[in-house]
């Protein structure tokens, strides 16, 4: 049965979009049919758009943001959809580098309401939160007549809602075994994600584990598509940590190269930048890109909640990182070894109820950090008592705090001012802690 959407007077877009959160994906089976029906009810906005879909396990949001920044520097109007959000659902939709304006959401709200009713009547299944927000984003992008729509997939590829869309270029970020429902092993997950590429299309692919890489090559060949692969066709030549980020030397397609500042931390973000640059080159052509504008775009990138550093006067710096799978947690740990060596580290850690905390914590074991476990601030969080018990059973002398605010207070008290507090394990936890930090700035 369809759940009625609010029809009260519209005040702010965040209030409206946040009312869709109850439409969890668990309420409907996986597939593209609901997204296709919703788009049709919205006037098929996807047919009016040049769409680049970004799929994978980790790094998707960063790749979208980097692509958008480089495209914007070249005067290309972009729409972006990313997920999940940190605080408000409106963060998932961006036009020309900014969160969608309230009046744009308001203008299409009743159309979205009716489209959801129509799509649910046609499919007999509830439209999910992800599908509703993505459908609205596509409608807004078409209204604005953007040059390019950058659409981040949810979970999977072939059976993800974004599989209902089309586009010659697909970007595949790092593939990991994060969602068992996608396949029994890494090979099946890679096939699910790579399978979204269109026959005769282009797949821009990040570096992968050998098992995943072999499957991806096979899928692309079967589709008669072109594979642009990190390490062979593009990559990172050099990187050097720098205040507020890193200096990178990227090797693009056809031997092109660029050196510049990337205000993101970690070797994995340099790799994401190389993927994003290659995708932009595949879209626009290498000869149509200006090195100065590429550098301008790279320097303008902002990806909240991904090794985001918040400095505080007379208190330890706070690093906000939503790592919630073992590869992302490993990348965070390596970045901390690189940038926080010799500093006292306190980790504030929380996970969703469906996650196994032990593999994530194992990636942090070598940091010699104190550990405070807490809730993520959502009903889906693993209970603090269970997380505390499991962390201690795994050999961590963990402390427990009942909520994110209490955890931050406890971490601040225990960590010297020249130390660092790392908030991780869940983007929901990062979203809950962010508003508690009044001053946001990069490390000087």
C-alpha cells in the first residue's frame, strides 16, 4: 500500500525530502522496474539528459564530486546525485556545485507525490527513498537543462535503480564485498556492478583486485564496450601530502598529465581523482580540456565526511570519516599513519546494526589508539552495549558512550590538545557529530 506524502504548506526542502526517509529499500525487492515507472510518471526526464553513472563499493561520492568540480571549471553545467546524506536528504541533489534550492524542490513536490502514486499502482510495490530522491533529481536536472547528470548508484549495478537509466559512460570505483545480497563472492559482485555498462559503451574502471578485474574485463568484452583501466590507461604518477590535502601528479588518457593540489587526504583520494579525470576526458575528449582549468577544478573539490579535518582552538583536531567497509577503513588507517604519526589518537566508533564491527576494528588495531564506541544516531545503529561487548571480546579496551554527543565530549576530555579524534564506522555517525563541531576548517 502506498504511504501518503505530506501535503502541508512547504517551508524548507530539507523538511520535505527528509519525509521520504521512511521509504527504506528493504521495503521493496531489488530491480529497475520501479525506477523506470517513476521516471515515466515524471515525464521521462532521463531521456533529456546526458548521464554518467558511477557504480562501485567505495569512492563513488568522491569521484562524482571531483568530476563535477573539473566539469564546472570548464563551464559545463552539472547535476549530481550522491548518497547517503550526512544530515539532510537535500544534500543528495546538487545543481552547479550547490545543494538544490528549496524553491526548486517545492515546485516539483506535488509532481513527485503523484508520480510515486502512479509508479506504485503500476508496479504494485512501494517506491523506495533512493528511487524517489533520484527521480526528483532527474526531473530537476531536466528542468534546468544541465549539460551532464552525474548519478551515483545505490547498491549494485544491473539490479540497482540506476540500471533503469542509460548513458554511454559508466564509472566503476573500487569493488569490494560489502553487500552479500549482490553475490556470493567478489566475482559475482563485480559482475553485478560492471554489468550496468551499455553495449558499445565505455567503462572507466578504478584499480581492482585480480578476481574482480578478470570478471570486469570479461563483462566489458561481452558487451562490446571499451574498458579504460587504472594503471594501464591512466593513474597516479606522484603524490605528496601537503597542508589541507596533497599535491598530485595524475596521468590521464592518451598520455596527458596534470599536476596540482587536491584538497582531499589519502592515497585512495588521489586514485579517485585519477578515475574522475579519466571519466571527464572520456566524456569531453582530452583535447577539449584545459590544464589550468583542471587544476582549478581539483583545487575546488569538497567532499564532507571523507577524512574531513575540523580544527578546534585549545582542543584536539577531529577527523570525520564515514568509512564503513574494510577497504575504506584500511585507507583511513593508512592516512592516519601518514599524517598523524606520533600524535595521541582517540577513535569514536559506531556501526549500523547489519555490520560486523570486528573486521573494521581490525584495520585500526595497529594505530595504538584509545577506542570509544557509541551509537550512530539512527534507529538502525548497533546497540552500544552489543558493540562494546564485541569490541572488548576482540581485544580492544574500549570505552562506551550512549550517544555521539557524549562520545565526543568523552573523547575531547581524554585526548590531548595536540592529539586527534577520529570519528568513523558510519556516515550516519559522522552526520551526527558534524553539527556538534561549530568551527570547520582544514588543518593549517
